């Protein structure tokens, strides 16, 4: 394995790809693999993380892949990295390149298993989920490479992948994933509210590392977590590392009125911010996005970054030490190039790992550019 007790947020533009390695297990949440750009050795704006994922899957098996929701910036490039189809059709020695990785088990929401629409980026994963769903009730369904878990908060609450690697599902509820289909001729309904929201706890020598991952979840979902979870069980929202929802979008922490117009207004949500505020110790917030700048395209939102800095400062002064605990895969200074954000998960809590230059060689395929998030900034 590449290295146990690590959390890596890959530099995937405005897209998510998050790897937890703990207790000899590897769990990947979402993928945004911009295939052609990752192959270009002269393009340091699109780091290639295929070698990192492969090293974490030493036997060409990924333990769990979690699809928070099927937006293109969370599913793109899935079939370039992972085997799609029955596990007995896997090619161990392909003519070109390395063998693809077998995903032992996929997790998704009921919406993710049957979305209202498909894109070129989402179709390979959706087809694979439907293939696995069709095996239910057969002996093949329990094989590595065939397992599928379709979950919401009514069917799944907490669980353990292996001792010391625990998860808690916080969203979606049935009402949150059962979104209306758009009328014919209208833009597709955003799937952001259907995102899986998971609190992870990695225990090492009795010490805890808690990670909160929320995909592109919406302000309404976070407000529900404030009312129903924070009020009764705040420990269920605790984190040492928070992935800023929707690539540090302001639409996860408030509402935009008249978006894009000269009279645009933003209404911040105290409830959503409270739900995201259960920082443990001196925690970290990570934005999986382009570099966050004032006046830039959203997401990411500079306004949202300021609110996360307030959370990190616990309402006090936002010092340079506080700013250093907000990390962005797109870079934190004007001279930065995109780079993965890596944490060591320790008995005393997480710490930033030493940064290294990302790899630039991997699988072949078509191209894409930096950024290109799912919209709804």
C-alpha cells in the first residue's frame, strides 16, 4: 500500500476525489480524473493521481468507492481508472498500460442508483451500479467487484469497514434524495441535495481522527442537520478535517437571490454554518477547487472561505496560523500550482504531511481542462 493512516484530497480542479487509507483499507470518495490533461507531462495544472490510487490498492482492488452523487465533477474518469463489468472479465495483463482497479464495493444513494439523467461522464459508473443492482438476490452479489450498498439515513446509520475505521451517514434522508424530475425542455434538477454526507472516524492507538465529507450538499440539508443532529448529538458532526461542501460554494452556506444579476443578493444561513462548526482541536478545512480568490468564478466562493476561516478561528482573530489551516487543492498563493493536500492520521489527531510534486504520467484518453465544476456556485 502507498501508506497507511493517510487522508489525501487530490488536486482534481473543481471536483472531488478523496482517499482514506487506514488499517490496511482504502476508501475513495468520488473521482474527477481529467484523463488527457493528466497524461500531459508538461501540464502541471492537472496532476495525475492514478499512480497514487494504484499504490493504495496494492493488489489492484479498491475496498470501497463512494459516489456522493452523480454530477460529472464527482464521477468523471471512473472507467479510465476502474474496471467496469463482471469481475471475471477483468484483464490482468492488458496490452497497453496497467490493469484497471477492481472496486470491491460501491456505495451510493437511491438517487445515485437511478438518476433522472445521465451524462457522458456519469454513464459508466451508473451502468456499473445498475449491473450490480441487477445481481441482488444471487450468490454473485457478494463477490468482490460485484457488491453494492444503496443507502440513505433510513436504511443505514453507522458501520465499520474494519476495526478503527468507522462511518456515520448523516444524509440524505428519503425526502432529500427523492428530488423532482425536471419538466421536459427544462434544465436538469440539481442532484446536490442527494449527496451522501458521511462522518468518518479513524482510530489509531485510541486516538481519533474525524473527517466530515459532504459532497455538494445543499444549504437546506445542512439546516436540517443543525435542527435534528447538532441540537441532539453534536458529536455526530464533529471533525478534525472538513471538506468544504461543493468546492467551497456559498450556496451550501446560504442562498443567492437573483443570481448573476446586478442586484444579486446573498443570505447567509446561521443554521448551515452551525452544522459545519463542530471543529475538534485545531482542525483543517480543505477546498477541493481552484484557488480561492476575491471576485473569481464560483465555486469556489471567497465569501465562503472567509466563513470557514471564522470557524477555524472559533470566532476570534483570523491569524496567519489560522489561514494556514485552510488548504486548497488549487493552491493557496498566487504562485502556487495545484497540488494534493495530504494528512497523516495520528494518535494525536491529523497533521499536514510534507508536500511532494504530484505524478504526471498515467492512463491515456481524452482531454479536459482545470476546473469545470458542477455549477450552482
